[in-house]
């Protein structure tokens, strides 16, 4: 479980405007803390694992924000693929103002020595999306659903960040991935 606190959340949100220019660095964390009137060195105890820990905490915060936004919508009336699509849409819409910070965060997490943190973050996001979609499975499908969604979400995110496309184009890409999964599932049953 990742450590959560209002102070950590505030520090992350304050650092976000600095990340496009400074990257996910101690300098960006310090600048954000200065902006909110906190001691710049506070990043050392707020994020003892440094910028990687800050990125991981940001992903967790984004998961919580997505869950909160989803709870305000009537997702129960949608079929599961439509719920998943809407939840990923919420994530992309919320990330849109911080697209460069997200790109830099993914670049940091892609470094080989950060693979464990990247895997944890992606797994938590997949679990968060499935939980917000209402998945209550407790069998082997719990793992396969999350692993599959993690791959689809990562591909969608990569597409969105690679091209200068908007959220709608990324959702069209997602729709193609979800349709492919549905065809594959039908083929296995048939």
C-alpha cells in the first residue's frame, strides 16, 4: 500500500506545473513546495524514494481522483466494456492538462531500475479501474482481467502520448483494442 496524506497530495499537485520544464526531479518538487509556502526540503520526508516515489504517489492520486469522478456518474447502467471505456476516458481527461508531466513520469518509470515501481503503479491503476467498474471477482479471472486491462491501458496511454491527438482519438484507439479483446474472447468460447 502506498503512503497517502493531504501533504503529499498537495506537494504533487504543486509540483506538476514545474515538471514540464524540470522533469520529475527534486528541483520540481522543491519549486512546488515553495509555491505552497512549505519548506522546499520537505520532499525528502514526503517522498523518501525521491522523484520515483513522487510519480508513484501521483499515479495513486490520479487513481483516487478517477474513482471519485466515476462515483458521480451513473456507470451502473453501462455494460462492463462501456464502464471501462468511461473510466479510462476520465483518466485521460484528468491527465490532459498534465500531458508533459505524464510523459516525463512514464520516461522516468521506464528506466530499468524503476521497473518495480512502474509495475506496481500500472497494477494499482488496473485494479482501481476494475474496482470502479464494479468488478467483485475473487477467482483466477481477477488476475487475468487486471493483466489484460493493464496492457490495454498502457497501449492507449502510449498512443495518446506518442501522437498529438486528443482524448477522443485515444478513445477510438481504445475502442479498437476492446473490440479485439471481445473478438478474442468469443473465439475462445466458440
